[in-house]
């Protein structure tokens, strides 16, 4: 085991007296979020997070940036109309601010197009991107941040994803003045938040007005939003072309800012490989897998916090566990179909448990598997990153036998394919 990245065993404990069924900590993981669920929330998942580590993501401040702070008018009002303006009374001030910001974002988008539009349209993406895929809470962020240690790589940062309509125009002007609007830490995992840190490009697509399953976070008490955009298979050809155009435009903007190979990480892309390969035939993919009995409670925990902090409604969490089960099953049904078409030299699979035991060794294996040269140039920065993030302490959960059985029933094919242990008759993992 690499001494620079120590594991903390026991993120998930099954209530069937199996304390050794382990989850393993990751330095930084998916999704900017905040606000701990209330103790009286109905759930089969019991957090044993130490009280001293709990935080609200800056509830002592009157305003913090939300994921939708960079959304344009089209996207914002489409979401409001689709959900019949069902904003909770206590969230009206937030929605009012976001409405005002949407007009600012659209105005700045027009101005950016006037200033940079011709240059953006003429920009070619020389190297097809690297996509890091895998379910939420599987460790995709750890891979993402290791890969962007390479000075030849670039990535969408938090500012670009939260302000995709105008970041070329405004980032240098605004970022130094609005740092205080970000909470100092992501309370979900107590990791620092910075405008320049890598972020999920799905937020950028949302803020550019594209439909996305992430809009469920905005209206968590309504039915799941745009599930057809999980895999882009249930939409019209015109809608697919529009999605591709917006995606390409965003990547062209990133290339204008920094002309390097782009590394992207969004769990939703796990189900979009077919479309991504249509756009980028030589794209490379890194797929991360993790113990599903750890993924499930960690994902529930994440969505609860996201709903609380980024939602326009006070969430009730109705149907959340079923939503997580269904989304995972659909994601991997599509993934297993599409992954067969990827050439071996363009696809690499990483097991999270191996990654945290030897992050440098696994990173080297990724470079070898994807035919990426120059690993020695990455090594110093990667080692520094691993050392800097070694002391992260994960949350801990208890998983009821009933929930464990539901996971086994719905995700059995994943569990068996990737070699994770099925519980025995007593409930203990074999």
C-alpha cells in the first residue's frame, strides 16, 4: 500500500454484523454540495459521521453560489415553466436572485459571442478528449484530478462550468472579486472549493440551457427531470444535434482559453459513450468501478445534500432510493452495450480499491493502457497531489439488510461482472 495515500476502512458497515465490509476514502469526489440532512429525515441509511466534522456549507452567510448561478434565461425559465414555478416559499429569495443572474448571464453570453464568437467557431480541437466515466461516488474525481496533473492536459474548472456562457469574457475580471461567494469547503467531503479546481462539465451544459438529469436537483419533489438525457437515446435527432453543438461549443471555448487536450469527468457520460464517440472517434475513456454497497449509500448522501443546498424546493426525498437504483441500472445497461465498440487502446478500466492502495501505480497503468506517453513528466505533480490529499476522512454509514438486498437484486450483474462479493444468506459479504 502506498504510504502517501492511507485508506480508511469502514465507510459502509452492514448491519448484519460485518464491520469488515469496507469502503475506502477518496481525496475528492463528485459534486459540489452542502447542507447536512436533518436528523429526522426518513431513510434506511444512518450516517455515523463524527459531529465535529459536520458543517452546513456556509449557512452563516446570506448567499453562496448555487450550481445554477450561471444559467441563461432560456434554461432557467424552461425549468421554472416545466415545474409550474413550484418554488418553496423559503427558496423564493434564492430563486429571485437566480432569475436576475440569468439575465446577466444571457447578456454576457451575447457580448462574449460578439468578442470571441468568430475565434471560437474557428477553433479546432486537435486532440480528442479523455473522458473519465463511472457512477457517482465511484472515484471518478480522483482519476480526473490525477490526470490533470499532466501539464499537457486542461479541464473545465468550477468557474467555467458555473459560468459557461461567458467565462472567456468574465473570468479574469470577476474571479478575484467573487471568491467569497464560494463556501470554503464542500461539506459533503470537507474538501476545499476553488474556482480553478476541476469540475463536471454537465453543470456547464445545464447552465447553457440544455436539459439534463441534474435538473432533478433543482426541483427534487417533482418527477425526475429529463431521464432521456441520461443516455441521449430517447430524444429526437434534432435534440441530439443541439446537444452536440452545445457540447462542442463549450469544448471550443475551453480550447480557446488553453489549447491542450481536455480531460472531462461527468458520471452521466457513462451512458453517452455512443454519442461521444460520434463526436470524437479517437476519444479515450477511463472507467472506474467501486463496491456498489459503498456507492449506494454515498450516492444517497450526496443527492440529499445537493437537494438541500441547490434545490428550489425544500426536499422530501420521496422515491430517492428507487431513483438511485433505477439510474444505476439504466446507466450500466447502456454502458455495457456501448463499451464493446471502443478499441482496446482507447479504453482503460480502474478498480477504485486498487486506485487508493496505489494511486501512482494505477495512474501509470492508465497511461500505458491508453497509449499516453510522457508519464515521467506527470509523476512529480501526481505525487505532490497524492501527498496533499492523504488525510481525508470519509463519512461512515450503516446499511440495512433490506436495502442491501435491494442493491443485490437490482445491481447483481454489475456486482458479478466486476468481482464484488455478494452477501451470503446471513447478510454478511462473502
